[in-house]
């Protein structure tokens, strides 16, 4: 199983910067929640919710197309050049359009006096899109050291500037100024990637292959649609929550406070998302590289078994130790939303399995199915949020997320078995996931001092997690497989 060993190595190489970087950014949560009122943190969360949509749109799905086409085309430089120039041109046009329409956009989202927010957001996502392909090229060229250095430097710049802003420049009476400075810090950290990757594109010839570009866009645009629809599932609740709660008769301040509480607690569930992101950095190019391997399906099945076990263990690690993790949010005013964390963790388990499965439509070139699944999920997300957020608030948003990711996981599995069959071990899924749920509910029924984490409670909860780990180790024998 040298291929599996290779994936683990690549996950460590390319995932470590992502994990450490996300964890460092993660420490901004206690920083923000200790200084911002829930209402002001709601403003920041809402703005970044819009950013996440644009980060999906602007790269045009060219990262995935790049990994696919460099494995199929002889002229790899042309593949990179076409990918980069396409994204570069689109990003410049986007920034100019937003710059000149910034006042109208700011008014539309409810911040008419802060068009500078819109301009900075456009600058952040445009730079991130432009540097996405050079960063992908570093991964394809196995330049792990350079990739990690750029990644870490950008994150450290962002963290350093945020520390200065929050501890030395923050004025509780003028929180909007702090939000402006935070966006500016993000823009400067994004610019680090331009400095770090400029050698990969500064001398690029302007030769453009329209036929290849059309072929790549035909492949990638369904992925963009899928990505945008997927981001609807992940983020639209924070965009919809304020207007829905206001229309239901609540004040704008209350609505933004609910957005802030939900967003802070959502961050606790994102510990699992950090793992998923690190895994995807290594997995996507790895799966494409293995596409010609005759034993690829056996490898994909084994990887899925390990993956399900891993995400279930992370789910339990956070859910059963929530009384420890909640102190990550420094202001107990935000703890009113802790009941959404287990729901969102389970949702992210389903999301991870779906993302792992999604390789079937990428390998087979049938990326339209990814778009269909994501669009179906987006419709469900919007409907559930529209109907239930006005009555139940952010708890409805959490359940909508779980329902949609369960739908996507099941839909992807059924379609995959029809168009690109991979004989996944469903028994392992039901065993690992079912046992994880059983452990979770046992701890909810037999709880010790529910308000605090005592030593007895800590030992009991984490002993059950070790039991699951022992079962996985016994059934999978990972040491034997990896060393083979």
C-alpha cells in the first residue's frame, strides 16, 4: 500500500500548513469574542459570509481543472498559462465592477455608510483568486517547502496585524473602525501570496489557447456552480438570518446578535472542517494521479474507511469535550448557541464523506452531477431556512445544514454507483458512525455535572473515544497496511 503511504505523506506535507494556519486563524475567535459585542461580531461574520461566496466564484474552478489537465496534456506549461490568465482576467474585471458599484452594493446589504468594506472585500477575493493557480502549481510541482512558507507567512501577517488591531487600536465605542482594519489586515496578508508566487507568473507569456481554455472551462464551470451551491449550504444561513429575523419583528441589533452567536459557535464545529481542508489539499491531486492505477478502486475504498473513522473520532472529540472547547469563546454571552455544535459536527461528517465521494464525477469528467447535487442541496437549504429561521432562529440553520449534507452524501453515493461504481464498505460506515452516535447519546443520558468538565467526566468521555479508536485499529490494522 505504498500509494496510501504516499497520500498520508502528502496530507502531512500540504495539510500541516493548512491545519496550523487554520488553527492560528482559529485563535482569532477568542480574540474577537472577548472584545466585540455579539452584534458587532455579527457584522463581521456577515461580511465574511459574502467573501466565502466570492472565493468560490472567482477562481472559476480552475484549480481542479489544472490538476486534471496536467495529467492529460503534454504541454503542462500551456495548461498553467491558460488557467492563470483566465482567472487573472476575470478577477480584474470583477474588481473594477465592484469598485465602481461599491456604494450600491453597500446599500443593498445594509451598510450604506461603509462602501470601503465592499472595496476591501473585493480586493481580498481578487488577490486570493489570482494566486490560487500559482499555489496549485506549487502543489503539482511538489514544492512543499515553498508552499508552506508562503502559506504560513500570509497567516502570520494576518494574525500579527489582528493582534495589534484588537489589543492596541480597538475602540469599543467605534467597532466599525476595527472591522475596517481587520479587512485591511486580511488584504495585506493576501498580498503576501502575490509576493511569494510572483516568479511563477510574472514572466508568463501572453500566449493563450482558446480551444484548451474552452475545454477547461467546460470541465470547471459545473464545479463552480457546485461550489457556489455548496457555499449556499455552508454560509447562506448567516446571510439570510438577519433579514429573516428582522422581518419576523425583531430588531436589527437582536438579529445581528443572533448571527454573531451562531457564527462563534459554528467555529467550534469547524475543527472538523480544518481536518477536511487539510485532507483535500493532498487528496485531490493524489486521486487524479491514481486514476490510471488498476487497483485504484480498492485504494479508494480503504481510504474511505480510514476517513470515516477519522471524522467520527474528531466529531466525538469535540462533542464530548464541549465543556472545555466552549472556553475558546471568551464571552459567555455567546454560549447560548452551544447546542448547535453537535448538530453541525455531524453535518460536517456527512460533508466530509460527500467530498471524499465526489472524486467519482471529477475522475469521470461528469462534473455536471456535482452541480446537480449541490443545486439540489442549495434549494433545500434556502427553503428550510426561509421557513424555520423566523420561528426557531439559528437552531433551524444548524438542522438545515445537517439535512442538506446528508442529502448530498446519499445522492452522490447513489449516482456514483450508477456512473462510476466504487464498492464502498457500507458496513464500516454504519459501524463507525452508528457507534459514534451511540457513544454521544450515552454521554447525554449518563452525564456527570452537565455544566462543567470534571475529571471523572473527562475520563469517562475520552475513554469511550479511545474505545472507538481501538475498534478502528483492530478492524483496519493501519500499521500493517501503511508499512506494506
